[in-house]
C-alpha cells in the first residue's frame, strides 16, 4: 500500500507540473496573440 | 479560467481515487491501476487521428492552409499520446508478463500505428512547396486513418492475445467493471479528453502565430 501512495504523490507532482506549464504557456500565447493584433 | 480550475481539481481527484480505491482487476493486481491512464491515452490517440483525418478532408475541400496546420498539429499530439499509450502498456506488460515487449497483437498494432504516423511527418518533411505538401499529407492522413479502427479494434480481437480484452465491456457489450471503477474510469476519460483539447487549442494558436509571423517576414 505504501508503494501506491508514493506513486500517487509522484503522479500528482507530475500533474501539477504539467498544469502549471500549460497555464503559463496559455498566458504566453495570449500575450503573443495580442502583440500580433 | 474556471474550466482550467475544474480540470485541475477533477484530474487531481481522479489521480487520488485511482490509487486509494481497490485495484480495478484484482486477479491482475496493483498493476491494473494503469488501466485508468493507459486506456484514456489510447482513446485520445484514436480521437486525434480521427480529427486529423477530418481536418485533412476539410483542407482538400477548401484548400485553406489553416486546416492543414490543424491536421498536422492534431496528428502530432496523436503521435505523442500513442507513444505514451505504448510506454504505459509496456510497463504493464513488464509487470504482468515479465517482458516490456512481447509482439502481442495489440503491441504490434500500436507499433504499426506509430510507424504510420511517423511516416506522415517524414512525408511532410520531405516535400517542398506548401500546397503540394499539404495536399499529399492530407491524402495520406485520410488513408492512414482508415487502418486505425482495424488496428485498434479488430485485429487484437481476431488474433489470440495476452492483452486483457474485456477490461471495459465484454463480448455482449456489457460493462465488466464495478460501479466505483466505472466512475473513476469515466472521469479519467473525460479529464484526459479535456486536457488533450486544451493542448490542441494551444498548439493550433501557436501555429496561427507562427504562420502570421512567417507572412510578415515575407
């Protein structure tokens, strides 16, 4: 069971990292789109 | 922003529940938890390739280069999700069958799929001239997708396979999963689909920016 919790935490860390990356990328793209207008 | 928060919370809940609830297939054991991630990845790979075919048809109809850009972006994402499905499948194979790769019909199918869409990008890279490249790639994407239902759904069921074939539904098309597993699986499928659509939206917008910059430079 301990192994499951370790894997769960690692998966959550990966997910949080991916989510932050996508949010930041979204903001960057929005900025570039506004520059192009 | 609310929908991003919703995706974040929903996916986090799916991750937690996928590990704290009993394993979906007790006869396979803890390794069967990968089912909550592996199947949605394979599902998105099929959706992405289907979308690539639709955008390719639209390109051939309208000759609008933006449609070709969308077809290429969604095929690229499909290829990434296909590679992730292959990796998660290999991990499952190692734990349950003792080897990362067994040339099982489903493994062979996904390998052929990777080659098919890898060739799509090789084709795009080999042709010069925007319109010629777009037209040939669109024709290729349409023919490539015709093989997808056969490779994913038919071939692995016709040939004897090690792969669990009745994880979701049985031959009578009845759910084989318990209620909890079914809910976590459905939520995982929805979350992965939304994340895919978000990434695709970003990729599409980046390609629009790239094309606009190229046009400015010319």
